C-alpha cells in the first residue's frame, strides 16, 4: 500500500513538473485543472520568458470556466507578466474568434476577474488599461462590462491616446458611441494634438468618423502642424471619409503650417498620390492654383517629388486636365467679354 501511494505521488508530481496546469488552462479543462491543483500544482507558477501564470493563459484563451476554477483555487488576479499585463488585460486582448471563444465567453471571463478583485486601472508597459485593450480588439461586450465596473475612459497611453482615439483608429462606430456615452471626450488630444476625428480621417475610417461627427466632434480642429481632419483624409485618400468631412462643412482651403491645403496632401503625401482622390478634391472645388509658403503649387511639388519619379502618370493627367479646364474657362470668359464689348 505504501509503495502504491508513493508511486501515485511521484506520478502526480511528474504531471505537475510537466507544466500541465498551464496546458489545462489553455484548453479550458476545468476538471483537469482541479485534479492538478489537488495533486500540488501551483496556481502562481510562471512560464519562462513571458512570465505568464495559468490564469494568464485561461484569460488569454477566453476560457471562463478555467478562469473561475483557478480563481477559486486562489490564483492571484493582479499578477503582471513581462509586459506588465494582468490576466484582465489578456482577457480583452485577443481576437473574438481566438480558439473558438465567443464574445459571451470573453465577457464572462472579464467579469469573473473583476468580481475577484482585478483592477481595471493597471497600466501595461505601453500605459494601456484593460479597457483600451478591449476597444483595440473590438470586444464590444467587454467594453460595456468594464465601463459597468467603473473603468476610467480617459486614461492616456504612452502616446497620450485615449480609448476613444483607439476606437477611432479602427473605425469602431458602436464602441465610439459607447465610450462617448460613458463620458469620453471628443476633443481629447494625443501627443501630436490629434483628436479622434483626426485619427479616423487619417486611417480612412468613414464609419467611425461619421459616428464622431454625429456626436458633435469638430471637423475644424487643428493638430500640432495645424492640419485639419480633411488634411489627414486627403493623405489617406479614402473618398468616403473626405465626403463625410465635406458634408459636415470642412474647408478645402484650410492651411497647415506649411500653408498646404488638403490637395497638397493628396498629391504629395497621399497613398500613391491616387488620381481618383486628386480628381475628387478638384471636382469638389479645391483650388489647384493655391501656393504654399514657398510660393509653390501642389502640382509643382508633385512634379518635384518622389511621386512623379515613381511615374504616377494618372495623377499627373488629372492635374493637367484641371489646368486645361481652367484655360478653357478663362478663354470662354474672355470670349464673353469680347462679345459684350461688340454689342456695346
């Protein structure tokens, strides 16, 4: 009998030494987790390198049952890994489809951690909270759950971006509305003095931008280079984003520190100096003859810069087409003036 018990103990210890508690936590096998803990596995054991505990693994995989089993066994909910992430950060950090975890599983995991005392305000190495991670990865349910747990919506990361900036970055219209309803500021500024509207415009996220504008976000706000959201939209080249700003009343002639209008950004800094974006701005009334602080037009900078060297012939044609239209209009106006003189 004594030999049998010794053999059983050695077998259990071997299983623990093999790190099966981490594997069981990844798999969400609550039964196996309880067996391993009963055999002496430590809920506080960390892996080499990333310093994850079993609870980090369970949270990362969105395994609510495994999370609950580990918490019941005394797993520390506030422990941080190498990147200063707690299990709550990880519960909100993976894509919705990760290992088949549903959004409901994700929310239950988040709530189990919060109910066990996990802080919603711990900052990771980039000064990001669990709420920021939930917004980043599009977990609407987790966002709602964290806000209900009194998570602060105005915490800034290492670039001074709020959760609303992050939602705007990815164009998450629903989360934008949720955050605003919880008190997120539409005019919050990051380290480049960009508002969420600047960010949505910069990334060509028309749905997110429209949500911000509907909520009252400014389309005239200036960043640290005095660029408006339309400057950023022109750089990106997404015409739906550009049109949303024009519909709101954004000016095509707004000037940044370089005295560049949005047309300059479309033609010189835009993604491949897209001909359709340039045409779109010109058709909307952009002044092709506008000059910057050095007296140069957008077309002159285009022909001098890398875009022309990369043979963006379609963009070049749109500029030339506009110049031809201007000449035609000027000729028609001159002809009309001459006709009027003849009648006199």
